[in-house]
C-alpha cells in the first residue's frame, strides 16, 4: 500500500514538473521589435556609432553621472558605463528594463549601469552631469524647462531631434561609411547659466538679455552706452562691447573675468543688481 501511494506521488510530481517545464518552454523570450509602441514613443534603437558620437560630444568621463531618458535596450547606458561613468537608464517598459539589466550583466558593467522602470516626466534626474535621449521633438520640448533648470554646464545629447528654438551648441552628422543608415544626427547642448538682468560693472551697468545661450543687451560706462553680443557655454560667458572682448565665469550673482581691447587686458568684475 505504501509503495502504491509513493508511486502515485512520484508520478504526480513528475507530471507537475513536466507541466511546469511545458509552460516555461512555451513562454517566449522577450525580443524587442523595432517600432514597438511605448508610453511616449515607439522603440527604435540608436545606432552604436550615434551612441558613441553623443557620448563623445558630451566628453563623458569616469567622473560623470549619465542619465538616458527612454533607455530602451540599455546600449547608451552600457556604453557610458564602459567609459567608467555611473549611468542610469529610465525606461517605462518593464520587459526592456529586464533586458537592459541582462545586457549590462553580459557586458560586465552592472556596478555602474542601473535601470529603473519609471516615467521620465516624473523622474528626478537633477544629479546628472550628462543627459542623453532619443525622443520626439514634442517630448523634448516638454522636458526642456526641466533641463534648463539643471545645473549650468550639464551636457545634453539627443539623437536626431532638436529642442525647438533652443539651438544646439554642436551638431554631428554620420552616414553609411560611418556605420549609420538611419537617424544619424547627434545634437548637443550645454545648459547655460541664467544671467538675464542688470549687473553692476565698476561705476557702469551691464544689461543682459538672454535667449537660451545667446546674449544681447548693453554696457554703459563713463556716460557712453554700447550694444553687446555674446553667449553662454555653461557658466562661461563671452561677449563683445565697444570693440572689447569680455570673457569670464558666472557664479550665482557674481561674474569674474578678463576684458581685452587690442593688446591691453584687465580684470573685470560684475555683480547682479
């Protein structure tokens, strides 16, 4: 009797094991498909040469914290991690997140490459020194205010799509000879410091008007007012006024730098009023 019960239990166990094996065998391994729908965009992988170019434009180093918004299969995050950076992917599709983790493990970069299932519009990526993306223009524009509020000097790289009126600081175009056959343009921006307003320069006044990184306005000194034109590159400011060139660094409400006119150079300092 005991032998019969034991035999039945054995047969039942083997049957359950076989059933489970059959179920798992029928569960297909997730394979991403080009054009598969996502929350905000369909998935199209970024060519590796474009990934490399974006990270090159941003000059990614081991000191950087890289966030990839809409990280897909994880290739941008993994490439940044291979360069020694701490990189994080934000991806809404949980299957893509798990695929990315597996890809990072195969690449041996799990200590520096992490992935989270999250909505990029609800994610705090303010710690990033570099942000990468391959989104739609409308999504870029929706993210633009948040990006412009990041620390001056933060580097932004986008595959193919721009930021509307915010002109990029650099553009790189690839083609078939580079190994790219689709979506082959990389755009690059540096978040500018916000300098619009009135500044005191010695006994004079500097009035700055800012359109993203581009500057206009006027400089008044010794009873004379001249127009200025210049630009920001992160916290670095450059402008010309009355034949002189000004270069400096902006830190909050203080601006320090050099004024060069002809062969003569002198330090200058400005404070926000």
